[in-house]
């Protein structure tokens, strides 16, 4: 594969951008090669600066559920651009998007739009603390909730493979109210509540952990979190930045039939443009400024182009019920292929249209087991697939995302290459 242009771009990038990238996982560090610089993407395909073509299973880390550059979305965005890029004033689009989110996700009775998942989570936690007048929160080891100071504790995603679980530059005082429990381990949560009880404002959880690779909740885990938060009058926050509109139209809350107090969104809700959203029960959201005393603001919040992409994407998902069923079938086919081809040498988790092959023989049902994965083996899997035209996450502890644009042929070709990889490993 010729990667001359990517290499030249990387050299230039290294001079003016830390690590040459604007988000760490893009640097391809844990797979030991130069990152590919992307030129364009269409449907299920992504093309690098040298013109190499790949079937893409990163999907911009989740937003591209309809595939890249879906015509209806591009058309709507192009039209919206002609009307100006930002006004810093309310628009009808913001109301339409908020109404649509509420309709699809009933726990979100009122919604605030922001510009990223990080902001959405940071703000939802502020609401939870403002409402309960308590300071502590519980997060889970290996769950990632964006890069705000108080949440960079035992975070997942790139923070796992770069072995920097905590970040420099975060004063200890900022994280002293962040308690850490183990995902899928009810006893670890009970213990924290017994000790800190009524100081805990909220539990924040990825209802399906997807930043230590995909780890679905054990039966009853989410309803346990609902019960214990109610018992201690704390709030339950579902971070649905990945699962929102991905597990189902109503996200994880609908999929698992557990109703959180607050939900955070990002990725799909912006249809490929930068948006985040947080929302929940009316009485909680009425705490947000200017109605209430929890301050939160944003120059580009509810941006007209981003809301246009979001509305168009959500409407397509809403009006095309076949999509979720088909997505799941495609993901299931890949998961089965991984299991068969690896003959038990790896562990595979799949739920709806996200999946992860873990290069460990232990069941990847919790953080402790997940981190036994052999990242070197993952790197050789990644590099093999890339050379054969398949673009998967350049790190073990991430998800593989299916889109409506992946054709049967795409899946077939991918399955063949996965089989080839495991055969040549034997
Ligand atoms: N929460 C979850 C569950 C995420 O996966 C991410 C990003 N991958 C975030 C929050 C942060 O979102 P953003 O990168 O848009 O700030």
C-alpha cells in the first residue's frame, strides 16, 4: 500500500499539532504505524490522501450510522449553509431537534444542545450536583465520558492503550469527588453507597460500555443502578453518546427498559456535525440557566448547520424501521465469523450494531478481564486488515461500528479477510 502522502502530511502535522493529530487515538500509536490522512468518504468507504480505499468500520467513531455523506444529509446541510453558518440566536431548527429527541427518547423531557459529548456529560453532572446539592459522583473503571477534568479517572478509550489512565494537569482536588466502581459489579457500587451514601449526586454510566471495547451490561445491572440511586435519592445518568440512536431509536434506555434521570448524547445526534445534547426530567432541566441557577452556555450551541444534519439523520432513522434490524444482522454475521475463524482464541462481544473482538481468551465481561487483551495481537490483526482494505479501530479498546451503507458484499469480503487473518495465524 502506498502511503507516501500520508507520511508527508504526518511529518508536517508533527511540527504544528501535538502528535500530529487532534485526538490521541488517531495517531495509530498502539498499532505502530503512521496514521492515514483521510481525503474523503462516501457510503461504507473511506479514502486516504494516497487514494487507497477502505471499507470503514470506524464510522467517525459512531456518528456515521447512515454511512458517509448520505445524500439527503449533504443536500440539507448544503442548503442550510446558504442561510448563514451561525447566528448566536435561537432558531426553529433547535426546537425541531429538541422535539424530535424528546419524541424518540421520552426520558429527555427537556433538552439542551451543546457542541460535543464532553460538554454534554460535564453539564449533566453539573445539573445533577446542582439539583441534589451533593458533590460526589460514581463512574466506572474503563468507561469514558469525555475529557473534562473530574472524569479523567480510570477512563477508557485512548486513555487505556496509551497507558495514561489519569491525566497530568488535573489537580487532585478536581477528582476527589469522583468515586470509581467496577462495571458489571453490583457489590462495588453497594460498597460506595454504604460508605458515602447521601453525598452521592449521581451515577454516570455508559449503559453499554464501549470505550474499553464493547462490554454489554449483565442482566439486571442497569436496573440495579436504577434501584440503588432511587434508594439513596441520587440520580442516574446514562451517557448515551455512543448508544443513543445506535442500540435502538430510543437508545439504551429503550433497549433495556430502564429510565434514567438524565441522558447525554453526541455523535449520531449531530449526523456527522459537532453536537452534544443533555436532557432529562423537566424539574431537573429547569435548574439550567436562565431558568435556574446551574450555569451552562455556548457560542455555537444549537448551530444551524449541525442541527440540520442531526434532524435529517434522525428523521431517516425514524422513517426507515428496517435499518436497526439490518444493522444488527450485519454485526451478528461479523461476530459469528470472528468466533468461528478464531476457534476460541479470542472473545467477541456484540450488541445491536457495535462489536469488539478481544484478543484474550477470558470472558470480556468486565474491565479486569478486558485489559488482559493482547494489544500486540490486536495490532497485527489491525495491520493485516488495513493492508487488505478494511479500516477498523486502530486500538483494541474501541468498538467496530456498522452503518446502513455497509452492503452484503462489504460484509462478505470483510468476513473472508477475517478468516484469512486467523488462518495465517495458525
Ligand atoms: N461519552 C462517551 C460514551 C463517548 O464515547 C465519548 C467520545 N467517544 C464522549 C462521551 C465524549 O464525546 P466527545 O468526543 O464528542 O467530546
